[in-house]
C-alpha cells in the first residue's frame, strides 16, 4: 500500500468512533474549541515522536520540558519550596505512583502486616487498581448520600497503624463535588498518615475560578501529594499527567533504580521504562501558547457553561443535579420515585448524538448512591448548552415513556451462586449469551445491560465486564 492509501484506511477506521471535537462527547475527550491548539500540539508531538524520555542525559530536552511543566503545576497548585514532581502517562499512573510512594514510606517507617488505603467510594478506580497491583487493602470510606462528599468521621474511625494513605478528590469524577480536603488532610496528618489529592480532572480548572468553596491543593496542611492531568483541562493530547509531591523524599519513594544486571544502569521515575516524549512536548507547547490567561479564559468559559447547564436541568421534569458541582463535572439523577430513568435517558441522548456516561447505583453504609449520568463540560460545550438542554428535555420525555430496564431475576439469582474466580473464558461467554450480549457487537440500547450489571453481585459483574472487553479485543490475522 502507498502512504496515501494507508492514511485513508486509517481515517476510515474512525467512522464508528464518537466525535473527539465539538463538545457532544461528554466523557473521555477534552476539546478547547480554540483554533490552532490541535495544529500546534500535533507539530510539537511530531517533532518529538522518536525521542525517548527514558534517559534525560541523552535527551536533555525532555528534562527541560518536564521541569517546565512540573514547575508550572507547582506554581498553580500551591507547591512549597521543597515540592517536586514527575510527568506520567496519565492520571491512572499518577495515582498508582502516589500509592506506591506512600506504601514504600510506610514500610521504611517499620509498618508491618497488609497495608491499607482509605478511599472514598467516589475515589477514582485507578486507586483500586493500584491497591490490586501493590498488595494493599482498599478500604471504603462512605460519602454523604446527599452531598456525595467523603465523610471525615468515617476517616477517623478507619485510620489505624496499617493505613498508608488517605485519598480525597478535587473534584470526584462520578459527581463532580469537592471532598472536604482540609478537614480530612488534617485528620490524616494528626495520625501520621499522608494524604493524596486526586485533582486529575479539576487541578487545571479550579485554580482559575473565583467560586471554589474551599482550598484543596498542596498549600493545605497535611496534603502530601497531588495529581493533575494535562491531557484533560490542559487541553494536551493523550497522555500526560503530573504527580506533585510535597518533598523530594516522597518522590524518590516511587522511583526504581537498579544496577543489578549486566546492562546499562536503570533509573525509572515512573512505571514505564521507555517514555514517549511526544505528548510531553505537545503539552509543553500548548501550555506555552495558552499561558495563564488562556487557561483562565477556557476554565471560566467551561464553568459558566456548567452553571448554565445545571440551572437548565432544574427546569426539566424528572431530573436533578446531584450534589454541588465544584468545577465542570455534572451528575444527573432521577428526581423522585416517578422521575426519569437515567439509563434509558443515556440511550435516548446517544440517539440524539450525545455521549453521556451512565453510572450505576452504588450501595454503601449510611445511604445508597443513585444511578447517574456523568457529563464532562469543556470549553467546546459552551456554545451548545441550549442545544444540549433542548435534547435533554426531549430525551427525558421519551425516556419517561419507556419501561424501566429490569434484570432477569432468574439470571441474577443464578449469578449469586457463582464463584467468579473459577469461571473460564468459555463459561463467561456462555453467561454473556444468556444475558443477551451475543456476538462481537454490543446492543444498540445499553440500558438493559447497565441494569443487569448493577443487579449482579459485584465480583460477578466485574468478571462479565472483562468478558465483554475480551470480545472487543480480538486479533485480526492478516496475510
């Protein structure tokens, strides 16, 4: 094939993807809506696409790029004179490294037994992945069922000598609310436990706003580390994130170095060895061009659109906004027992060209959390809020006329007897067939699938979800 044909085929592959620009995809992607950002980022990424950030002594340019971006993040997010940071591949890696560093410091202090990680149930799943990888017990901290903010009293009850880290969100991904960072960080510090602020999605927005309800960054006493993604509201390409630590010692705790083999000495500040420099260069270029004033304008534009959206939802019968959105994330829930089922609403919005992310109900002590729809508002959404509200109102009327999705009670009862750890791939395939998920494609309407997932025992649901992804990732054998 010639290069033109290859690129044409590659472009054709995107025909079934959700749009990455225009503000209608309200999860996964972040569009500034500003002309020139994509072109600048692409040029910077291309210039560094062959550079390996594994060794900054061989490529000192990547050290300069990383130092500049970390310095900008520290200036924005309350870093003190000792604070340092690391560029990572994304928020998940930043969160994992924060957990790893806390575990290593706990061990160095003489901690014994299985370490524990205190997580509000609304903390990002990346922390549960970190606990899984690093042999740590993830301990649920309930949130207030009304505000969806982490409960400080529960943190006090759960803190013990095996606690390696307490996590808070600024804001939380599921509901967009700001946890009581100062109160929880103070409680953790009093117990000698570090506190990490997950500001992956809000850290490049909140500092530019005038209506942030309370402090959340490294300037807060007790906060020892903070993560913020540049490929979210830094409007850089995937994937580049920053992990900030209050001290060099904490950063050193997540580094890996070895001279224990015949090859070159290895020092890795991240989980990866080879680190692609293209996204770093693109983030650097976009940051240099937009600057503080540009980011402030984009953040305030997205925030105004968020406020306009939440005010408009108040006029749609059967829907309500959950909690108090602190920045640019909004969660919608059914309003009252006869309200709109949000799982059906998600399907109706998909049919109207919008991607809103369904989130199942969640059981916790002290009050369960309802099923919600997640919306990430970006600057590109600002000019489309009226259209979004119009489609929401129309979709809500359509969803209200539909029967509520209900999981097959016999299937749910049978699932309760299953040990998911013993299921083979073939058995998972059979269960998916019984659940109505056949072949390689997902159903056009996903509400019944989401209803089933929320009704199944969590370990069984997780095993089946992995099976669904296994169907998506099936290799194509070419000649």
